[in-house]
C-alpha cells in the first residue's frame, strides 16, 4: 500500500469536512502581498478555495491543474503554473521542468500535502512526487503540511522531508497525539483546525 494512491475524484470525498476545516485554517496564514505555493492535492485544494474566497491579493504558484483553474479568475491573484508532466489520474504536474522552475523561486509560504506522516517523517507514494515536494519545501521561507487524521500512518514509498524542514503541520482533532507532541517538542507548530 506504500505506492497506492486513490484517484483525485475519490480522494476529494474522503474526510471532506476535515479537509475543508484544515484548508480554511491554512488560508488564514496568507497575508496580502505574499507569495505562496499551493502544492497539489485535495486538502491543499480546500486551502486554495478558502484563499480565493478571502479575496487576498497575492502571488500564487501551483503544480495542480485544478488549483490553477480555480485561481485563474480570482481578482488580485497573480497566478504562476509550474510546467511539467501531468501525473496519470491526477491533476499534478511534476518532473524535471517543474523541479527546475520551482528551484529558482523564493516564496513566503508553501502549503503541501502528504500521503503519510510517520513521527517526524513526511512521505509520498512516488519518487517523482516526493522530488517536486522537496523542491517546493526548499523554495519557501515557511512550509506547512496539511493532512487529515488518516494520513498519520506507516511511511509511504518515498521520503519528502523531515518535520524539521518545515514550519509546522495543520490537521484536526483525531490526529495522532504522539506525533503532534513530537512536532511540538521539536519547536514546530502543530495546529488543530
């Protein structure tokens, strides 16, 4: 199961209310005039929806075709879409072109998803997706991992980064208490939406 990921259409319906709450909380981190990367994924999509609803002027970057479509017509939003290869059964752009592009950026904030959070380890189901997420983390001054409680489980196939590489995690009640305590003990933010 470390390499299995449900189709985007299915994933959108899993833990939908929790994802909405996480997304609304994450969107409040974005201040007017900032630059922000919205990683691909259904929880990050909820953050992008909440951000769009707020009407905050910002520069946005994404590797998600659905998020790009959502933000394309939002007043005050400057949209940058990473190039790359479209992942099958997903809206995610990845690959060398995307990694190279994001490697030249310096943004205020990144909001990323993850397939699994195990202690202080953040993982994904494929090497390619893990690589683009690592590039996003490196490009941002602050990164938050947005995950619902089902993502606190055994590691997926490929390492993205360690908790110390990000500013914090945003989740909801029901998330693994030991993991959240570990993050807090390391001086990182563990927010409950």
